[in-house]
C-alpha cells in the first residue's frame, strides 16, 4: 500500500514539472526582459551620441591646431628680405587674386572674419634691378638658382605697387652694373617682355627705366569662406590659403572665424595699422564649430564651438 501511494506521488510530481511556466510567470519574465532591453538600448544610444560628439569635437580641434600651426609659420615669415622695400602685411583692402578688385579686408569689422596677407621674398638674392641693354633682362646676385622656363612673380616698390609675372628665357653670368652683389657677380636673366599667358599684365618691357628695383615678391593670404567645399551653398565654413594670388585651397574645414590684431613697435595694439612696417607681433584667433549638432547632457542639439589663440613674433620685423 505504501509502495503504490509513493508511485502515484511520483507520477503526479512528474506531470506538474512537465506543465512549464504559467501565464503570470511568462508575463513577469517578459516585463523584466523589456525593462532590461530598454535600459541597454538607452545606454547604447547615449554612448553612441557621446562617441559621435567626441569624434566631431576631436576633428574640430585637430583642424584648429593644423590651421593655426600653418598660419603661425607663415605670419612669422612676413617681410623676409623685403621689409625695407615692401610692407610685410597688406592692411585695409586686399586683392587676393590679383584681378584688380579689392575683395577682402584685413579688418572684417565687428562680428565678421578678418583676412591676413603677408609679403616676403624667398631668399636675399631675389632683389633685382632692370637693365635695358640690347635685350630686356634682370641682374640678380649670382648664383640666382633660377631655371629657364621658370615663371617669376615680381613687384616694384612704387605707389601704387606694380606687379608682373615674367618667364625666364635664358640665364648667363655677367657683371652686376651697380646691383651691389659680392664680387660684382650677377646672373643675367633674360625674359620675354610681351603680353602672354604667363607675362601678366605684359611683362616688364624695355620702357622701364634702368636701375628700377624689383623683387621676386611672394604673397600668402588667409581668409574665411562659408562655402569651403565649393558646392555653392554657404553651409560648410573653412579657412582658405592663397599663394601668389593663385586659386585658393582649403586649409581646414569647420573654421568660421579669423581675428587678427597687430602689435606695433610702441606697444600699441590695432586691427588696422597706418604703417605696416611698424608691426612687430601679431595676435591670431581661430574659431570653429563641429560639423554636426549634438545634444549633450539632455540639452538641445547644437553645434559646439572652440577657439584657439596665439601671439606671433614676426622674426623679420623684430629689430
């Protein structure tokens, strides 16, 4: 009797175990799983947004550092070898592409970006004089390092400043005839004087007086554009760089403001100096914003901004 009752008890327990979860148990399990999944998804979304924000911010800060490093280096070169002949900086209106139209300003005014334009010569041998002999040519301290076919951008320190581009046709040794080079040794640079695609706006020509000083003047211009990618829409700001009035190139995206201040030899600070030769140091400020809007710490989605500042001692003017 006891044996049969034990058998029945075991049989009933086995059937109860095979019956599975009740509806209430399933609902509770589903609720707990939903709560856990919601929490995991919320954490994942928050972490993804934080990662996207940090990546965007790091990208902006890297662009600012790259742009400031290049700008700092170029500003230090202003006036190299020409500071007693040409102003190291072009202040006021700036014709950045050489088309005769002022399209930038060194002082953009309150709330607007500034532009900065530096002038320099790459080496001291580039101070030259026109010599009108049997052929139009220049005298440059030897060795000039020029090559046949090379295009030289030149400027004369007169008012207004004249600029020309000439192409070298031949080079040969010659006495300097008053240029003042060591040993009276010069390179005689012969070039095509007429108007052409490379001689703009017409070379030098034989009409220029003997002895006029010209310089192989190079220029660098920085300015802010709202359309750095060139798609015709002002939604992608960037810092642009122009070398010798050629086509602008993008230095860095995301930069929307450049502010420039000049410190003069008397210690005063100005945004528009009357005489650029009085400049000794330059203060620069670059600002930018992230390319996308981000919602951080529950706030509204906005683009985040950063500003980088530096002061440059212009080494060619610190005397």
